[in-house]
């Protein structure tokens, strides 16, 4: 049983900044996220996408923002349960909660703050009829540990930052034995630097680049052995491989949280803007996962919501203590 003051569901930018604000109040945090790394969409979907509305940064890449937020939270030693989604919540006799994940990991906390962004992310799967037969047998939708592909032949499909960046990483670091990148178009949606890098690596023979094509078939017995590629000019091609990794992005859903008794409106959790509390005392929702009148789905708004929520959480956790706002410009940042 992992015990903490505040359990934050969602390790995206809003969840990470909430750790910092809670730490200033000497409240310990632990975060759960279904993704294998902290950062939410910023890390998984568009790490090289520039963001222009973070105060003090005329422009900052999404991945760099996550790195900065992790450094900002570091003095307060947050714990992480990654690669596991929160599936159930049980209120305890003392008013606290126990949250259990898909892998059975249990977490006890006095307060739960849901910062799940747009919810639990599910992979966008290509329309291949037998793809389910090869899941965990050569087909993966998210790269959790690059070392898993050491010495293996990999076919990656997609044209966004995730497909480009992982192709570069696995090939350039010489982790994979062979990297084949398949994309249905001759142009890419990813960052221009990454596109050029892939083209350069392809010209050097480090990556095999197959454009204007898509994977339409998976073949093998107990494990994936090869894929069938439909090429606009050359017809059907067979590519031997150990792994097929379609990186077409992730689609959000509230998932199990939608069954927790929370008041839901248009796939978002309704909150009271007094402190961003939900209809269940002790559970708060901040960031894109919540909704209220005049809601704006902006990271900077989520930062504000998390700040207010932890003030209310402090009063719930320590009803006998008075919280006096202390400015970091005066007191600095004193970690645990």
C-alpha cells in the first residue's frame, strides 16, 4: 500500500505543477499515470511542439516544459506509479481514499486530485483485422522501454513526432537491429528538424524509409514474423520483422473514472470553482479533465486550478492548522 497526503491521478503538466504547490504546503504527493513516462500529451504525443502561452516563456517546446516541471517538483520528492491506470476508488471510514490501478497497485491518500488531462489514453489502432492476435506478441502501441527492442527488427508506422522521434532514437542509438518507418504520405506532420533527421538517416541507410505506403497485414504463428505493406507504386511488399509499432497517437476517454460517482458533463468532471472540488468531498479535478462555466482548456488555467485545489486540500488534511500564504520570493523553496 502506497501512502501519501495527496494522490494525483495524471502526471501531465498540471499534475506535476500541483506537486510543487502542494510541496510548498508540506503536503506529500504521489502520481498515477497510464503512460509509461511523466508528461501526458506533452511528452507522449507532441514533445517537440512549441507552446506560446506559458507565462515567462515566449516559446517553449512541450518536452522541455515537462523537464522544467519535473525539476521544479523534484525538491518535494513525488512518487510515481507509471504505466498503470487508476481503475477503482474506495472511500475509507476516516474520509480518505484507496485507489487501485490496473495492475492491482493500491494507494491510500487523504485527498485525491484528478489531473487526468483529457482522460485515459487509448492507442489509435490501424484497421488491420487480426491486429489483436499479435498484441504483446510483436505488436506494441507505445514504446515503454527502448531496451526491449535491443537487437530486434522493428517496423514503425506513423508520420507524427512520436513515430519520427522513436525511429531516430532506436536507429541512431543502435538499439534496434533494423528500423523501417512506414508512412502513408510523402510528407510528415512532425517537427521539421525530426523530418530532416529521418531523411538524412534514410539516405545513409541507417533507417529504411517507406513512404506512400501502409501496413495492411500481419503474419506469423506464435509471434509476429512479417508484415504486409501496400505501396502506392510497388504494390504489396513483405517486410520481415520482430515488432510492428503503429504510433498513430492516443485517443482520450474518462475510462473507469466515469463510474466513480462523479458528476459528469460532456465527458468532463463538473467542479465548484471555489476550490475545484467535485461532488464527492475530498476529490478534486483540475486541468482539462474538469468543466465549469467559462472553462478554458489551457495549461496555464490548470496551473491556477491546481494551486487553489491544494489550498483547500490543506484545510481538509489539517483542519486544526491555519495556512498562511508564504511567498516563495521571501521564503524560497524548501523541499522535504
